[in-house]
């Protein structure tokens, strides 16, 4: 199965964050660009950790289902080997069906994990976008990029990751308004 993003966001691939934003208030330079680390956001923020946990739970669940099918097929193959030349048509059909079920389960597991990764990434991206928008409001920052995508070097003063993580964690810790 394909590795899950985030380790989730990280394994399936980092998110791309590009915002039409402005410079952060703590920014002491007249820069129009900032950057964030999607890896750090996914591993250090409450929302990122929750997303990673959800994907990992789906991955474990699907892996268990695949393992059950693998064990059933292995048991049938053992019977197949013990029967030698006297293998019944019923046992052959059972093994064939189990192989087909295993292949379908593996494909479905991969599809399910990829779907949940996309869903979790979309939710987290929305929260990150909102946090960055709030952070850079009233500043001169015009673009925030994902450091894992294309950034070769960036001045430490334009790294917004810690501030974004703080905002996400504050929002995640705040009581829900009803």
C-alpha cells in the first residue's frame, strides 16, 4: 500500500500552501514572501496530529482486513499443497476466489487510504489558509509558499510555521461556539 500522507500529509506528499496574503505583524523586514513547513504543521499542530491519527487508523483497519484475506488464502494454499495431485475443483475455485478477494481488498484499501488522506489534507489546508490569512493581515506579505515544495533557502524571519502552528493550536483548543 502507498505510504500515507502526513507522514500522512508527509507520506502521500506535502501540501502546497500558496496564499494571497500580506506580511505577518512580527515580520521585521519588508518582504513580500513567507513560507511554512507542511511537515511541521502536520506533526506539531493539534489538527495535523489528529489528521495523521485518522489516516493511520484507516490504514491499520484496512491492513487488518487484507491480512485476514492473506491468512485465509495461505490456509487454502496449505490444503492445496497437502492434497497434491488430488486437488478438488472446489478447492481450486476457493483459492482462486480468495486470490481475487485479496487483490480487491488491497486495491480498496489503497483507495480508501488515499481518499481519507485527500479529505484530511483539504480540511487541514483550509485551516492553515485561514490561520495564515489572519497572521499576515495588514502586512506586506503577498505570497506564502510550502518550504517542502520548492524553497531552497529562506531567511528565518520569513518562516511563518511556528506562528501558524500556534494559531492552529489556539483554534483547536478553543471551545466550540454553538
